[in-house]
C-alpha cells in the first residue's frame, strides 16, 4: 500500500467508526426534526406550515385563540381526504376548523400532540382524515408530523413556512 493510501484509509475508517456513535439523536424523529415535544403553547404553534415528504404541497395555518389558550382555528390546503369522503371530495381538500393542544401524560413516552377538528367543507367522521399531529421541537423551530413509525423519519411532516 502506498504512503498516501494508508493515511487516507485510516481517516476513512475513523470517520466510519464514529458515524453510528457520533449522532446524539435517540430516535428517528429527533434525527430529522427535533425532540418530541412534552408541552407546547399556542404561541409556539401559531403560524403557517409547509409540507415535505408525503405532505409535499400541503399547507396548514394555525391561528391562536385569544380567549382559549392552547387552541384556535386551522385552515388547510391540499389536506389528505379520508376514505369515506374521497368519492365526494377527491384525494385532498381545502378546509377549515379548529385545533387544540392535547398535553401528554406523565410518563416519558407520552408526548403532546395537536388535535384538528374539521368543520368545512363538512364535518368529517373522527379519524376519517388525518386529524392528529405529533409535535417536534428543535433548532428553535416547531415541526408537525404524522407519527406512523418511530423507527424512521416521518414521511408526512410540516415545517414552519420560510424555513
């Protein structure tokens, strides 16, 4: 082996050895967005979010209520339609409704989430469309996502607009 290959090979081996242990992320969510939130306020959540991954093209706007902390109104664009309404509305819909923060429990595995209740275009059956989003916070940003599989970065995720 030549003299230049040995240092290069040693450096590459050191890098590869460090990669699995270098990450401080303990979950896939933490690795791609931030830590799962154990609490969230209206002020942290209010704003417009843009979709990425499976949520590409989706926008969600949360406006905080002045009279009810931890809640407000929601407006969505290109939101996924539940099976029950696909024949009527198509694959996605534009709509509105209300939102509220549902605080997690007392154990370390119970995290806060965002509950959505759609009233337009018409009231959905509970659970018939995506109506609950998990919350991650990292790098002074709040992300919203569908928590399908804790072992991979969520495919349906929303980041604050402009990020």
